[in-house]
């Protein structure tokens, strides 16, 4: 290890560090020392001139959280002879080696690294990434002829998330090979953490999340009575030529002292093309005020060809808000829809499309929470995304016949 690593690796971390094959995946449970393992591995060759490492999270916010990768690197490297560039999020070492922090919030963000070359790429919380993002970064792994540094693609994560299935298939379920291994690590494998207090924190989680975080269980997933994760189809790209609607389910209350777990305002963008339905985007915020501004802002991003649907609340206040939205969204196609029937009955038509393999979900940063909610429905505590999906499907089912009649125009 270099002088920049401030503590001795655990046996599991050491196994991760000495493996010089192309791919290694670490962890599976909370508290196993995943972030430290990734950072240690990134620092292994910083004494070698020309070495370049990249550490990734899905969003910059996650990257910069307290005790997350970037904050941890500052604690390790601050006061050393390494130098930090805040603009490029890069540490440069006396040898000229670099350690850069990046993120891949959207699918196209991977192309921001298209001109870079690294000998190490590490994904923190790998199950938050799409498989296509992971595979694309292999194209950035290269070295000069004669350089003996191994090319390494590394990941660490808990179960769950948008990438749960492909990570499980690639690492957990697959047998180890000379170029790909899974090194499981749990809380008891990390002597640096206060196990008693952390287990108390994990004990407050729901049973599924607790099993994933505490035991690293890759087989337990949220489940309701209508859908399972195995029913779902995922895509990376939605056809450009498609009919589209964005439907909003509106929250009634803001987060506050008396509402610790309020409902969300959710807007689901759904597309229809060639007999298939696609959930293309989900906006979900805990907001009950200034929603008109949010809907307008999202509409500007979606474009005028996307029809907007909003659930009409009962009573005079609901009609008043609907009339207000008509003015706010002048120039856009708006439908304020009175909703009748129970939530499950409204959801059954699109759930039927799921079972018939005609319903697809785009892989994105929002996909994990969306999938967890629809698979837990109707047992889940929140169903705002389910309701927005039901509204979008109903409105799109009505509009797609008109869209098909006029040739997609």
C-alpha cells in the first residue's frame, strides 16, 4: 500500500486489493468497508507516473455527501503532498498520477469520459448504474505499451437498485474466473465500525431492506400481490417516434413537523410505439405548493408535442386549480381528468400490459424507487408513482388511436 492509505486493509479488503484481474465486485452488505476498499484500490498505483484512476457515483450529490467517497478522500489526502483541483474534482500526486471523481446521472453522461484514459475505474454503489454505463467505461481502460499497471474495473454495492439484476447475474450468480470475482463482505468483516450501534440503525428498516443491507441477501426483493421484479422489462432507449403523455398525481401536504412521511407529487412520462408502452421519465418531489411552476418547467423540457394530464381533485378547489393550470400551460395540450374507482382497479390495465411483456421501463436514476414502489403495490406506504402511471396509461390509451390514425403526427 502507498502512504496515502491511512489504515490497514481488512482481510476481505486485502483480497480485493491483491486481485489484479480485470473485474472485481466487493461487498453486498452494509458496513463491510466498500467505500474504503474502492478508495484503497484507486490509490494503489499513484506512485507510478501517468497512472489515472476514476471513482464514480450516480449523482454528484451522492458523491459529495459527508463520509462519501470525495469527503473520505479529503480526509485521507488533505495535508499530504497530493494537490486538489476543485474544478475538475481531481487529486494530482507528485508522480503526476491522478485520481478523479465523477458521476453518471443520465445515460449520456458516460460520453463525457469519451476522450479520457484510465487504468482504474471504480463504481461506488454499482447497482445504481445501468449495465450500459458500466460496459461503456471499459472503453476508457487503456495504458501505454510497456506499462505494467493492471487495467482494473471495480465495483461495490448493496443489493437492490436499478442495476440489481445485471450485477447479480454478472458477479454474484456467476462462478469466479481469472478475470472476474465477487468478494462478499458484511458488517462483521469490518473491525473499524461500531457494530452494535449500526445494527440498531439497520433494525429500524423494513424487512426487505434490512435483509439486503445486513445480510447482503440478493434474493429478497420488495413484493406486493400484483407484480414481481421478474415481470418487468427494462430498456436503455425509448423510440423517438412515439405518442407521449405526462400525467401528474399531486400531493396534498408538504413535509413538515406533523407530516414526517407525506405523499409525493409525481409526474410519469409514458410513451407508446408499435404496440409497446414505455415509462420514459419520472419526476417525484415532496411538494404541495408551487406545483404549477413545476409542471410548467417539466412541460418545457418535454416539449409541446407531449400531452399533459393532471388528476382533478374533487370540489370547488380542484376545479379552481384546474382552471389555473389551463392559464399556466397556455400553448400546451392539457387534460384535467376526474379520477374514479379505487387505485388497484385503475392500475390493473397497465399491470396487464406488464404481464404481457408490452410494458417497458427505462433505466435511469429514478428507476430504483419507481420499481420498488410498483412491485410493493398495494402494500407500499406510497403509491403516487403508481397513480401517475395509471393516469398516464389511461390517457395514452385514449390518445394512441388518434396518434395512429394520423400517422404519428
